C-alpha cells in the first residue's frame, strides 16, 4: 500500500488526513490541537509506511514543518492552499449530500455542520495528486484532544 498524510495547518488546530493511494480511499481523518498534531503524524508514520506528507503552504506551515522535523519526519511536500476552505464546503456536500428539502437550496448558502479542517486536508491531497479520493462511510472525522 502507498500511504500519504495531508495536513491543513492552522493557528490553534490542524486538519489531518491519512489516505491510501492504491485503493483511493481515506483511512482516517481528524482535527488535532497544534501542540499535539505531530504526535498523530508520528504515530501514523510508524504504523504505516508513509510515502509523503502534504502540508498546506498557508498559516503556520513553517511551525508545522519544524515540529515534524523535530520528530525526524522529513518527507514533506507543500501545496498551495488558496481557496481550499471555501472549496471544502462544496466537497463536504459531495461526500455527505444534504437530505430532504435542504438539497434544493444553493450550496453557496449551506454551511456544513462539521469542522472543515479534515476536509481541507483532503482537498490539499487531492490537489497535490490531481486525484479524487473516496471517503468510506465508516470513516468519521475525529476531534482529538
């Protein structure tokens, strides 16, 4: 298998996503505090044979890079994250389509009920690989303390 990690860096939290390139599926996703995200990345790096780690080039990307390098994680790649949060709103509704009458409303006015950081991490990975991943029903967005 060929695993990638994607990180959406933020000021207080990071969106994290683990995906298998060969199956085209998301394996795990969540939101971690900035001071603990590197522990989750290191854990995934030990458990899986990670090929690359994709990081959004915006907010706190240098801090993210430094924290990962402290844990001897060096296979880092950057991707432009301009507009990724807005695009994540639309991607959210592709993965979990609205039901009933809500589906008839324009998506521009719908706000997803979830925090979008993990979906932004998905967008970053999809942009980097120019590939659309499948989000299995069993994969929930976790919020790690």
